[in-house]
C-alpha cells in the first residue's frame, strides 16, 4: 500500500511517498522538502502571500521529484493525501487542489489530512508505536499535550494560554537579531552561552493542570536584554542559553503534569512522544528523555528531519486513514483552524457507510 502525501500549510513545499509492505513494515520511498526560508528571512517571519505564491511555483516540481526519487508513476500509488489545515489558507489551497487533481486524474482515493494529526502519528511511522501514548506537540503555532488514543481520537489534556513555544523561540531570535527561523538559531547560540547567568521565570510550574504560558518568559528576556543593552556576543549567547534552560524546565514540568492528567483520565500511555518543529531541539529532547525514564516509559522523538513539516508525515497519516477506510472526496475544503480534538466523530465512519451529509472537511 503506497500513499502520496502533500504538505503546504506553512513555509515548506513538501511531497513524499510512503509504503507499508505486506509484512507491515513502513518505508519512506521519497521525502522531498523545499524550504522557503530564504524567501521569508528578510521579513523575520512567514509572509502568507509570499508563501502561497512560492508553493504554486514549486509544487509540481516537488511532487514530480517525489515520484522520480521513489521510482514510481502516479498509477503506482493507492491514494493521495494532502494537508487541508490548520495553516495559512493560501498555501493549504495549493496543496489541497494539487492533491485533488492528482486523485481525480489517477482515479485514486483522496484523503484530507489534519496537519497536527500528521505530526501526532509520525511516531507510529518511525517507531511502530502502539496506542495510546502521551504526545507533547510543539511547533510554531501549537503547544499542546494530548493523549493519542487512536487515529482521529485525541484527548487534549492541556495547551498554551498565549504563545506557542516555537513562536517564543522565533520572537526571541528576532529580538536578538538572530536569523529566522528562530528555534535553530537560538539553540546554536545557547550552546555557547551560560544557562545560569539569568534566572528567567518558569511560568505555570508546579500547577496540576497541564497548561503552558510562554509570553511572560518572553517578556522577561526582553526586559533583561533592554536593561543590559548594547548586547555583546556573549550577552546574546547567555540570554539564549538562559531562555532555553527555562523552556526545557517548563516543557518537562508541564509534560509531567500531562502524564498525571493522562493517567487520571484512565489512560495508560505506552510511551512519551514529542513531535513538531520544536521537537528538533536537543536540550528539550534530553529533558523529556529524563522525564520518561523517571516515569518508566520509553521516549520517542522522530529523527530531526521528520520533526519539521514534511510530506512523509502527511503520507503516513493518509496510510493510517486509508487502512481504516477513512477517505474524503472533492468537497474537502481548506481549514485555517482545525483543532485536533475536534476531528468530528463522523470522520471515523468509513465513507461508504457514512450518511450523505456526513463528509469530512466542510
Ligand atoms: O512544525 P513546524 O515545522 O511548523 C509548524 O507547523 O509550525 O515548526 C516550526 C517551528 C518554528 O517556530 C521553529 O523556530 C521551531 O519549530 N524550531 C525549533 C527548532 N527547530 C525548529 N525550536 C527550537 N529548537 C529547534 N532546534
Ligand atoms: Zn508543523
């Protein structure tokens, strides 16, 4: 069984083909990712109009190379999956329309994928993980703790009440004049700095409800930076290291609360999983590994290449849905907002059994 996956929700134009062999082994046959970093760098963040145009220009070529690299033709796949949201609507429409067009021309089923579900299920592609598991989903737009109980079945345990953690990294980087995207820049600077020079707050620490707040931490960094300006290279490195140390503590403390909430809900997780762009951060991975060991759970983090947005995660989520008969049709629309815990119950009804008006994606 092979599925083409297309991802265009933010600033990566990506396409991939993933296969599950007869013996049940998952294989990534191709995974093409074109990052638009250069196009947005001058603006210090993603400009939606530039992103949408760049997706239009690149998508045919990227899908073409996904087939070429896999050594396959469109007729060789069993379904087409495309991210239908959440994300920047102009970009989402490019991938969604391309996916539908390929499905129409080849006569293959079409599957509209929730981008967050694709991040959430990546651990099953890489580590063949069993449900349920506890997921810390950390990206540029999302910071959530979820109990992943099954495909389409997510219990949100907590989330951020203000900034997403990736957003906090990006804003700190911008404030300190570091390159976009901020996460990798801050992590690099932090390696050279002293994590104990500044004692930044650890918001929400110790609270039983597994929610996050990051804007106060961001403000604390800004106030110190303004107080000690002009900043030397050492100051920048120390600010990054101290900020990142606070973020690691917050992620570990909040995930510990998430684990308790998960168990209190009667769910016994098989593992602790981290996913999303911020999951590439090594100190965060190390902190969560310590927590998992303390909790007696395996820790699963996708390889760095599968943490950021990519087509393989979309193709894999498509495969998971295809196996359950959860396919969509041409009425699937782009959804700029699409919370994971609101994947409608109708989505879990295989389409040939579903009532006419219960299709996904309106
Ligand atoms: O999942 P993703 O690629 O896109 C979204 O769906 O948002 O996540 C992108 C976010 C950005 O905020 C970026 O700064 C952050 O992930 N990020 C990192 C690292 N690599 C990427 N944050 C911290 N450390 C990193 N190494
Ligand atoms: Zn993402």
